[in-house]
């Protein structure tokens, strides 16, 4: 059953930028990946879902309740890790979590202590709990960000671009943490990194230019492109010509050489070989505006 329903959200900033152009999405419990390039409108959507900015138009429902009629109802059930998560330099991880727990309304001291300790354990920060958060590495900071977002056992967890800037090892630790959060709450992971969605999410959407341009399960979306993605290793200088004459959806550097991926029902030319589509093909195809999957995107 869908717990979160986003219904035709529009948002235009005072400078005239139309960041959300009628965004609609529904999702049940589990990890949902919102994938899109910088400027697509992901953070604008996340801030709106976190009730930090009202939309100009549109509605939001959580468990059937209309959120903007009484935002406090959702805020009590919400955990949010914003893109620019700042920390107060003077406090230790444990002190800061206690402080944030009080702000979240966890006033019972014993309950607060139990939650803070459990979250420090869960995010693997227990051994550094007395260290000041500003001394933490990027990965530790993001895990701390998850700890604060999980205070109060939220039913909706919003995580905005959490892995940007993390090295591969920190990213893996962060994935392990997120994947352990459980299937009993709604988790929205906003990212421009295809791998994040591939590794973590059973359900996803692609956002571009303030709109949802594709929606589905990663496996199904890849399957829909099966038999239509052709690849060829080419000279760098030739890429522009391939782009002009064929439906090139992506180019990649592999071992210092350029590979083009072309979407086509039949072989686009000599030297092309059919390959199994991956999530990058799905993503880049959605961004090029192709509605070639045989089905219209169901948003
Ligand atoms: P994403 O998170 O996908 O990178 P954003 O929601 O941050 O996308 O941005 C979408 C568009 O809205 C961009 O053009 C951005 O410059 C603009 N934008 C974002 N926040 C503001 C703001 N507070 N005021 C004006 N324009 C904004």
C-alpha cells in the first residue's frame, strides 16, 4: 500500500526558476531512489516533502493525511538528512544527539539516553561518541546525519545526496547502514549517482527539469531496454559524428578508450555489439527524453 502520495506539486522561486513542474509520485514502505542530474529539482522536492517550504500548488498525503493542512503531524514522523548538513562545532556526537533529541520532543531522559546510545551503535559511532563532530570524516559525518534523522523513530526518512564526496569505502559503509534501516518505513534517497540507486533501491524515479520523466523498478526498467542497447569502442574524435547520425544515449571512458551506447532496434552499424542494459543506460535514456521503452513512463 502506498503511504506517501505526492500530487502535482509546483514550485517557482522568487527569482522565477520553476523548480517543480507538477511532480506526482506514490510510494509504499521501502527504499525509493530519486535519481536526477544537478538542478533537476530533487532538493526542492525533498525540502517540500520535509515541510520546510510550501509548494505553490499541489498536495501531499502521508498515511492518508493531507500534510500541508497540518505540517506538524508529518514533522513528528519525519527524519531528514539535508544536502548541506551542518554541525555545531563545539559538541561531541553524543551531546549533539541528546540536544537534537530534545528538540525533537524526546523529553524523557531514560528514553532519550537509550535511543541516543542505540543510534550511536547502529551508525558505528559509539567508539567516537565523545569526539567533537567537526573532527569527523565526511563518511562519519553522514552516518551522524543518519543517526540524528532516525531520532524519534520516523516513519518517513528523507536523505538528500548523502554519498556525494564520500570515498568508495565510506560509501559502502553508508550503504550498509542505509540498507539495514528496514522495510517498515518510507525512505527516499535523492541522488545523482546511479550506483546509489542500483545498490540500494527496489523502486525508483528519474527527475529532470522539475518533472518525473521515468518511474519503475530498476530490474524492470533495464529489462525493457533488453535487445536495444548496442555498444562500440570508438576514437574520441569520432564521437560527435556518432551523436549526429545515431541515437547515442551515453558515452563512457573504459580503460582510457571511448565507448558509445546506442539505442536501436537493429544493429546501428558495423562493429556494434548488443549488450545487456544497465541502470546507467536506463538513466541516460530517460534524460535524453526518449520514450522508447515501448511503454509510456508510469509516474
Ligand atoms: P537538485 O537538488 O536536483 O540539484 P534543486 O532543487 O537544488 O535541484 O534546484 C532546482 C533548480 O532550482 C535549480 O535551477 C536551482 O538553481 C534552483 N533553486 C534551488 N533552490 C533555489 C532557491 N532557494 N532560490 C532560487 N532558485 C533555487
